[in-house]
């Protein structure tokens, strides 16, 4: 099988179910942003992070693929496959991991700015891409497309996870967090 099909040369792509849409369709924009997040999560995985974090990030990568396939499915043309279903348990796993990391973090008194370590800054990039993905999914809802509510909930919690992770990897390395303080 060749990697190129030439079927997208006219600016269209296919959804799961066979429907052809423009490549700049809001649905493609939404799951394309999730794909971008998956790539940045992979980049974070290969940085200097604890093994348990790396393992959890790989689970997130699988889950992001699930979200993308869910959004790529034209439900008017085909049924959602089991591999494309998001569950409440997926969200609970994020919450459990956030809580685990939070137990070793100092309380927040100021806004955290991205930085500290390369992994900490990369986690912030993942956080901001997650927020953009969430906005793109909400755009789909606003346009009338039915979107599984757990996708929005998962993305919201995932941004919290990446924020907590950014702090965790910085503190774990013994590096001082970088805070925004208004000096007036």
C-alpha cells in the first residue's frame, strides 16, 4: 500500500463513513488540532521526565487518537466504532493522575509562566494546544454538529493535567517555578 492516495489532491478528505469534505472543514480543523496535540505529546514523551509520567503520556496519546477518530466519524453515514468511544473512566484516570502529582506540589499563590525546564515548557505547549482543540470542538457544537459531551469534558480535564504536569516536572527537577507577579 502506498502512503499517497492522490484522493486529497483537490483539497478534500474523507471522513469515516465515506463522506468527502474540504480539508479546512471545521471538523477537520478540530481533529487536526487533536492530531497536533498528539504529536506534541509524543515530543514531551521523549524528554527528561519520570517513567510513570512517560507511561501515562503514552496512554493519553492512545486516547487522543480515540478522540480524533470519534470526531472523524460521520454519524449520518456510519455508526461509531467501539475504538472511538470516550468513557467517564478516561476522565477519572486523568483526575487520579492530577491528584497524584498535586500531592507533592507546593500551593499556588501566583500565576505560573511557562518555563523552568524543557519538559515543563513542553507541557505548557500541550496545555495550550489542548485548549485550542477544546475551542475547535466547541465550534463544532455551536455550528449544530452533535459532539459527544465527554470529548469536551476530557479535553477540559486534559488541559488541567498538562498544567499540573508542567509544575510537577519542574518541581521534580528541583527547579524554581517561574511566576507572574505584578510589581506595582
